[in-house]
């Protein structure tokens, strides 16, 4: 298991808050198939039966839809994303798509990352804490975690506690997008996590779920049953950007 290198700031000049946050980026040069350890993604949203998984929720919680949060007058909307190796393998596409949509995207992604616990790789809660320490407040948070947690708990309650721990760090008024998870070898466990995710975000509100589950078990999407191929990374980017578009004007 390895950890992406952190890019240097490049000089001794003071770093602006958003540039400081950008210094937390996982390296964009990491490919979808290089240096990947344990990680993966989701559940189908098309109503079909896929190996024991449920056709779980995709959309906004509560169900009456998001209220768009326009960027302030300082510039482009700022999106902060915390992820695992699926995000690492998709980061170049995410950055390109975000730029094309007019978003400033800050990514902190590490191979093997779990929601809570662990120092190598750093946990999702540690990554969120680091990003919160910057002066810039994101307009939207994106979390793409949970795959490495599949099998960690015997019930949805354990996953709910992990999710609630991370969600509790985020400002209540800032929209949250969470990309759900799917492991082809553990479809029932994936569904348990995704049910816990629905309940946790419904309780939080101002949140939406992106359905990686709608793509992850399609032919050609995963290279090894967990990590995305180039086509899979493009699908993952579509899921993320589609959710951001529902929140940002």
C-alpha cells in the first residue's frame, strides 16, 4: 500500500488559502491502474437485480431537491473532495471536468483510505480536518469513501457511526455529496453500507448521493473488480460532476 506524494508549493512566497488547499491534492499523474491497493465502489440505480444488491437511492436528501449555493463574489465555486483510490485513479479527469464547469476543485485522496481510523493512509476524517484548517470555505463537499470499510462492521449501525463521525465535522449549511459504494465480491455488504449512508444523509439534510453503483458492475468499468479502467474513471467523473451541477449555479 502506498501513499501519493504531496506536491511542493514551488517557492517561499506566502500561499493563499485556496492554493494551500490545492497543495493537499493527490497527484494527478497517478493512473487508474497504477499503485492501487485496496479500494472500490456502489449499487445499481436502474431497478435491476445485480448480484444481491438493492437499487438504492440516487439524488437529494431531503427529496424536495437542493437549493443551489452560488459562489460568492471571490471567484469560482470551491469544491473540496475527499476520496480513496477510486478518486486517485480519476483525479485527472475530475480536475479537467471541474475546470470545464467553472469549479475550483481541491482533492485529498489516498489509496486504501477508510472513513475513520488509521494513520497510513490518513483517514477521511483526518483529511477533512486538514481541509477545514484552511481559510477557504468550500461551497460543496464531496466524499467518495466507504469501499475500504466494507466488511468492517457486522451491521449498518457500525457504518452509520463512521459516516456520522465524518459528517459531524462538516458545516451543516454547506451541501454534501457522497458517492456510494460497490464491491462485486461483496454485494450484500455494499448494500448494507449504502442503506446506512442513505439514513445518515437524510438525517443531515442538504446532501445528495451519487450512484457509482449504477456503473461499477458494467463490463469494462473496473480493471480488477475494484478500481476503474479509463472508461470507469470517466463514468466516475460523470457521477461526481452530475451531483455538483445540482448544487451549484
